[in-house]
């Protein structure tokens, strides 16, 4: 347990071990607690005495923890029954079990934040403290969120078929939270999506994995050393992670070949076109607009329409982009920022500067606010100079 | 140790000495300002005096209870609101003098022309805990 790699390998065993306990008759909430305790013990013990069979070790220890917990008199009879019928650790159908856990943790009865927290703990094997730090909330708050979530799904049968779309939404949320504290949520989301892709053959799972890999490949170039945002067009493309891009593109192509297009595949296709352009000027904006049209057919969201207006501005000129923008609701997030950008490209610097300053006041993150303020300052300085 | 809240205002504080809105600075001046703020927080973490720091978006909503079974009433944002908080930093320091010293340092963050803004910051002490030993 000395390296991050080891910890990831340990945590990858979590869903399988948890599923074994549930199949042996432990209720989900108690089994989940027991697996957490076993993980903590593994971190402590393995560096000194590495187990020959890590999965078997975890199952044995987690099962013992579970039995210890159910030692209360009221639970004794049930425990004795369970001990009598304890099966060997034997081979489990880990693919299906893993999948069932994803479904359970993303169950539609859970709020998005609860589903995220439960997935990170029960499937991801993160501790409550790690999840709390990543989301910048007190540990006690996160502990409550997780135990409430477990109570909510306690009546759900483990073998019920679930909806892949709800799982993908949860993983997408985790990925977008990015990086704060000592847990890299984007990397964790990729790991969990990869694990899901191994458990189920589904083009949208592949599409989401490709989308994540393609965005993750650009991460190092997205912020300057001083913490400020670097827009796509100004990123140092030489520092994009080519291995991650190649993997994302290959996964996407295989998914698209199956001809069951979905929202994530279309988004990944757009990301792939950006990744593919050697310079910002060589971006194939015409094809990107086509993918946005495709995306609109799949999901008519205002955010997609806004992004499409940007792409139209690149493909057909800023006037066309402004015309597309004029059809949209002006109160949409980032609407003003997009308008500022298109006016700047159209040569109307005074309007652009005013709109950038206005967009800064409406920004939803500090980095975005500072970036937009800087854009306004840049144009104002040019106006003075 | 005593905790203090350092409040920074979008509006409502007395006018600073170097009073130029940020979008009229140069991009480099903005970067220098941000760097100063970051360095300040980093330094306080190293001295063990930093507790928390957050920034707030300028547009908020007023909300109040409107009676049993009715949805809350919302109002605003009010463009004319006099007092608009931009963000805060919580510090845990040994004395009021130290808190004043740190607030002064933060207020020296560079603005237009690379010169200190001399921005007015509001320094508010937290209520402390009642001492266990009183006699």
C-alpha cells in the first residue's frame, strides 16, 4: 500500500467483495460498512504482510467484520444461521455483481449528490473522509449523506435490472467535479467508467469513457501555472496526452461502428475533432457543427444550442454565430460570455469588452470570473493603447 | 488563539486609495493581484493561521418565509444594495494586533499600475468559547 497504484488496485476489488457479502445474505448497508473496515485494515496490514490472495483476504476480513457487527443479541440467531451456511470464497460472477452495484448506487430514488457519494464509497472504495475532502464538506456531513443514501436503497433488491443511463449521469457528475484536495475525482471517474465498460457492453458507456479520456488528455494545458484558465484555442497542444487521446479515439470509433448513437458518443466525437486538430486554426468546425446538430436531435438542451452557436461562429463567421445566439434565451449561463467572444471576433471591441465585464459578474466559478475579467481588461487596454 | 473574519466587499466599503475597477487594469496587473492573494493565503497556511477562504458571486437572492403551506417569497437581486460581500478569509491568530497586521497586508494587494489598492477590509472577531477555568 505504499503507492497510489497499489491503492487503486486495492479499491478495484471493492465492488466484488461487497457483492460477495450481499450474496451471502448480508444487508447492503452493513456489508458496505464491513468492506470499508476491511479496506482500512488492508491499508494497515498489507505493507507488512502482503496477502497471497488479496480478494480472498478482503472477503474473509470483511465477512468477519460483518459478523462482529451483528453480534448484538437481536441479531444473534440470524448470524448463527449465516455462519452455518457460510459458503467458500469461491469464484463469483464478478462482472454481473459489479454491474448490480453500479445500478444500486445510482438508483433513481437517490438524489444526484447522494448517488455520487454512495458510488464513490461502495463502488470506488474511497473513505468517507476522502469523499468529504473532495467535495469540501465536513466529514460528518458526508457520513450522513452516505448513510441516508444507504437507507434509501436498502429495500431495493440486489438483482434488479437497472438503467445504464442513470449510472452514466452519476459518473459524468464525478468527472466534472475535477480536482480538489487529495482525491483526483476526474481520474477516479475514469477508473470507475473503465470498470463499468468491462462489466457491460454498451456503446454509451464506451462513449462516456472516450469523452472522459479525450478531455482528461488536455487537462495539464487547461490552466496556466498561475491558476488562470487557458481557453482551448490557446492551449499548448504539444502537451496534450497523446496516449489518452489515442485510446479515447479508438474506443469511440469502435462504439460509433455499432450504429447506436447516443449523447455521450456525440460529445466524444466533438472532443475527438478538437483533439485531432494540430492547431486551433485547423479545427474542422464544419464537422463539429454537424455533430452539434446530431446532439440536438438526441437531446435538445439549451447548453448544446449555446455551444453550437460558438461552433457556427467558427464555421460560418461571427455574424452567423451571433444570429444563432440571438435565437437563444439570454439568461442561459455563459450566454453573455459567448456573445462577448463573438463580438470580439466580429471586430466590435467596445461591445465585447463591456459584455466580458458583464459575463464576469455572472460567472459561476472564480477561475471563470477572473478569466472573463482579464478578457475585458485585455480589450480595454487595447482600446486605450 | 482567536478567530477573525476578514471581509472583502464588492460594494459598501469606503473607497480605496487606488480606486480603478478591475476590468480597467492590464491583464498582467490582474495576474499580479491574483498571485498576491494566493501567496498571502499560502503564507498563512504555513504559519498555521489560515482557517478558510471563500469567494462569493455578486448576484444573490433575498428569501423569506411566507406562511404555512406557501412557497418562500424571493426578491432581488437589488442593484442598489449598499453592502455586497465579495468573499472572506477566516484566520486564527494570537492577538487582535496580529489580525490587524494581516488585514493590512491583504489590503496592500497590487491593483492598477501595480500599486497597492489600499482597499478597506472589514475585520470581525468571532465570539470565543467561554473559558473553563474562570477563577
